[in-house]
């Protein structure tokens, strides 16, 4: 008897991995990494990033068909590179 998940046979389900990355933190490699990932947590401007970086990173994600999520943080930019 085949193994089922819900109403579908597991052997018919496609398998995938979500490769996620924190982006928009002001580093210079966002454009290089974006084509390699499927979702991005974009820095919201407290701990890292700023408004212009967020806009640029969202544009890169849209151009590369990357799902977008928020990466909120504390106002502690002094600890960013500690």
C-alpha cells in the first residue's frame, strides 16, 4: 500500500528546498547571491540596512523571482560587525 500525505501519494509530490538568506544588510554581495536563493529576509533598517538598501534589495529579489520576508532587528548597529 502506498504512503499517502493528505489526499496525495508521496511519490507524486515534488521535492524542494527553500534556500533562504539574510539580505540588505549593507554588504556588497546581495546581487551575487540573489540568483542562488529562493527566499530572502530583508533587513528592515534598524540593526542593518537603510531605506535605500531595502528598496534596492527588494528590486533584486523581484528581478530574480525570490520570495521576500522581513528581517526586523534591534537598534544596535554598533554590534553589527562585532
